[in-house]
C-alpha cells in the first residue's frame, strides 16, 4: 500500500485516472499540478463533463482506494468528498455501496488475517452498520 505522496501520485498517473496535463497550463496556485483531476465524465450524470481535484493531502488515500477497489474506489472517494449519498446511475450506486461496506469491514477488522476467514454479509443499497 501507499504511504507517501510521490509513489501514490506516480501510481495514479500511470493508471491514467487523471486528465492529461496541459504543459502550458499553470499549476493550482500552490504548486500542485492541474493534472491531478480525476476524469469523471459521464460517471454521475449523462452527458456531464466532470472532474474532481485530488489535493496532495488526499493522494495517498485515493491511491490506496484505487489499489484495493479499482474505479469503484475512485467513485467512492468522490462521492464522500462531495457529500453525495446517491447518484443517477444504479450501477454506480452499487459500486459505491460495495466499497462503503468493505471499508466498514476493514475498519472493524483491520488485519487481513482477521478479514480472511470472517463471514460478512451485507446488502448493497443499505447503509453499513455503524
């Protein structure tokens, strides 16, 4: 897993989840590259040109979610960041619910050995127990 921003950023860049950077475009004003925007076109709404900036403080978290869950982890992070509970598309909601439930399990059972043999059942579309 990722613990440092440079390796997490490199992973996300190589995975192609960011918009391509324009070399002539200035940075975000704080030295952060403008290329650290997640491409979310048509992810939450039809015919929507959309992105979400990933600040340095969140790069490691986003990389770890992407490592564990792929694109579903990215969608989960964006929904949490935007305080969105549900979106227009049912499949996207299922992806987000899946990660939400799995992250609740990871919180309850932090060790992979604990999770490996624990039978956990949940229903997508329902909130995980607190």
